[in-house]
């Protein structure tokens, strides 16, 4: 059995690489599905054979409450930029002067400059153990489970004649192809969802989903373009690294090229400038890197960028057009975004009829008004934006734009919290936010309505069967049976899950309400400090800010939520439906784990994850979802994941289930 499982994994990895990386499929979809389905069945029947690097693990993991952070051993620095040939030649001159190397000995690796999200992947003994975003270049968000779902990212490196590096940090850019982006937006439009603004935002937003199953549903891919720390491999040139990445199973852009002279890099720029509109991915220039790694090391780095690389940006293509109107869009987080509705104009081969104005401050700074002639460009060749107003062509005295005081979708008050640039709708039942709000409310981390997935919620909202989260409690079996792919047994299971959620803990209830800036930890803090929803509702900003960990931004968010009459209606409907509004039971006596942060990994044999979390919090401790330098203890159960490896690497204390039970006196 084990041999068959290993053979299936080998076959699936092989055909994944042929299909997703090399674009050279050898078998039909049906034959591939047969291998995959058999592997799923065998792993379900024999869970002891399941491994983190199995192809079946790409479907996504349970949602997180928030992302942890991960430091980069080698900083992911930004690149110096130029927009001209003269700028590149000046860069080339500095390279020769700093290195004192003859012109003919300076070779460059050139490649497209992708417009996506930079990430880092960490492989230990060939297995993907961690992944993170670039972040500020020194610390990124830990998004391992999301990156596992991307099919062009190998979960296990391919065996090579040189073996597999014991440690390898691979850097790359996560993108969405133009064609996939168009299909994704068509599906969102058909489902009544707002389309994504551009492929970059769609890619970045998809990677940063707390629910990795949503990430898995998005058409993401990745190009590898460099490495960080590598152990078990020796490289002399950057081009050698790129060739090795291909051998190890990564997707490397086919236009990556070695140029032995500066003139060849200039020719390459011209070729890619001509080619960019025909490519199926967005690029806003090229990247030029010194090939010799020894020379790279001698050249060193500036504070924020390496001296040995530069981004040569394509010229921004600009056109003028007229602003017909200014609309306000409402995003899924409630942010109100002003959008200029334009006389259609072609920019960079694409017809643009609307352009973002970002926020109220930006509209005021540029003084954009209806009827103005404006200069528009596709920022980074992707995002349509208004660059400036041509004031000399303004006719009369058009009115200045004023951000609405109420949401244009639901009519709820729109507020701008101190310290933020965005104005946000405060309505819990706002249709623009409803699907995400209901999904959050019903999630395992909140009211825990098992079986109420996103697709079911989409149907309920689209059919007008729910207009706020409380409506879930008023659904009948007859209502559910009207939905697609809904049978009697499934409908009964959904109803039982909804009804079974009526006795939440106070932290879960507070979290479920979706108050902006209030996550799982702060929900527990608020429950502990105020004891009931009623008391929290009555708390002033001063009382809220008197609580440790609550600052003015969070306090303003809480007050805005409870000052909204529509939100109070939802709370009343929850009570009428029989949902309990509990009193927080503070632990009596001493709290031996006060101020300590715990992380749970693996399965516990005599406790559920929720029971263990409750015991920690009862003793005054805090439970985090990921390991960081701030973690005090990692509790290790059966089949632990990469959290245990990271804990060991950071020297964090670990304990087994029995020791943990003694600690919390179970």
C-alpha cells in the first residue's frame, strides 16, 4: 500500500510539472484525475500515510484567525529603478568603476519584471516547510498554507544528480495570467461580486486570504527568480541558479537570458517592450542583474537596494480624456473608493473607461472634478489611474467632490477612523460586504456552523434569502431545498449546524460580529474586560482605551459598530432567534499562564483543539496560530507540522500532551 501511494505521488508530481511548469501535458485530464482520486482515497483509508508534501494537500487548510510573521534570513531588498537607456548605462558605468572589472567581463542576467506579489519559499531536505510574503523586505507574513495551493510551486523538490539542497530559500513572484484574470472577473460578475481591479491586486489578495481554500480556488502561478540562503549547493553565477531552479522543478520564465555585454541588455529591453502586450502576464519593465555572484558580493548593497541589480521600467503610456462622473464603489471590507468614470480611451493597448481615485485625500490633492480633462495612465502598465487634471481645459466652476456621509449601497453611516485614509461603511448587513460578513460569522473560528461554506452562502445572498447574518437562524428546510445541489440530508445537516451554534462563548460571539480591527485575540480581551455584549455596547472610547491592547483605532471601530442602528437590529434579531448572549466566566484564582503565548501543533489524543485553547485562556495564556519569536511554548501532538521545526530552530520550549495537561491541571 505504501509503495502504491509513493508511486501515485511520483506520477502526479511528474504530470503536474509537465502541465503547469513546462506546458507539455502527456496524459488526459481523466487519467490524471484517476491517479489523484486514487491517492485521495488511499490517504483517507490510511491516514498514517498522509504527508505534508503530498499533492492532495493543495486543497487548502482550515482558516486562520490571522497571519504570523516570518523574518527573511537574507533581506528581500527592493531594486533601484530607471526609465531610460541613459539610466541603465549609468548603472553599467558604476558597476565597472566599483568593481574595476573590464567592460567585456561584466555579464548580466535579464528577465521580465513581473507585476505580482513577491514571496519566499523555504525548503528543508527538499520539502516545502514555510512560505512568506516579501513584507517590508526584512519580515513578511507567513502564508505557507496558501502558497501550498499554487500548482507551480513544488511541495517537494525533484531529485537531481547533485542531490537536493538541505536548505533552500527560493524567491519568486506570484501572478495571475491575463486570460485567467478575465475569466475570474467574469465569474465574479456572474455571481454578483465586485470585479478585481487588476491581476496584481487579485494575486496579492488571493495569497493573503485567511482561508486557504479561497486561495486554492484562484488561478495563481509563480515564477522563481532568485534564492536566499542555500545549503548543500554551490553556485558561481546567477544564471547557474536559474538553471538549477528549473531542474529542481520550479517555473522559470523562458525569456530569462544571459547577456555578455551591456548592448545585449539594451537589445533585450527593446524586444520585451515590443512583446509585452502579446504576453499572457503583466510586466512593467525588465530586471537586470550582475551574473557573477562573487562580483555581486563585492559590489554589496545600499540601505534598501542591491548595487548589482536594477529595474528598467517601461515608459508609462498616458492619454487624456474627460471625467464623465465620479462614482463611489464599496469594497468587501466596507471601504468607499471614488472612481472616475471616463470617456473611453485606449492606453497601452487597453480601452479604459474608469480609473481609481484611491481615496478622498487623493481626489482633493489632484482636485479632480466632473467634466475635467485628465491625464490617465496604467500605473505599472496595469492599474488605470488619474495622473493629473489639465486645469487649462477646465470649463466653468465644476463642484468639488465630497465623500458621501452614508454608504451608497445600504445607507448606513460611512465613517473615517482616525489614522486611516479610507472611509468605510459601518453596516453589518451591507450587500456589498454581506457575503464576506456572513462567511466570517458562520466560520469555524466564530459561530462554527459546520457545512455552511462560501458557495452555499453565495446562493443564499444572491437569491435574497438572507440580508444579514442573523437571517441564517430563520432559514427552513424548504428554503434550503430550493438551492442547487441541495438534498434533504444536506439541508438537515446545515439546519442542525446553524441551530447548534446558538450557545457561543462570548469571545466567539464578539468575533462573529465582524467589528473592524477586532480579531480572535482582541475578542477574548474585550470579553474578559467587559463581560457581556451589553456592557461592551455601552463602553465609551475612554473606557475602551483604558484596556491594555486597545488603542484609539480599535476603540473608534467598536463605537462605530454599536452606534449603527442597523447593526443593533441584527443583534436584536439574533436574540429573537434564540442565540444566547453569554456572560464571560472569568477564571477563579491564580492564572499561572498569564502573559504567555502558546501554539498548538499536531493532534491531541484526549483533548480537542478548542478544549486545549480554552484551558490555556482560562489559565491566563494566549493562543497564537503560528510560531514566532514571541511564542513561549509549543504544545506538540501527533503528526506535528512545520511549526515544530520552526520552534526548534528558534529554541522555543516544546511540550507533549501529558506535560501540557499537568501544566493546566487537567
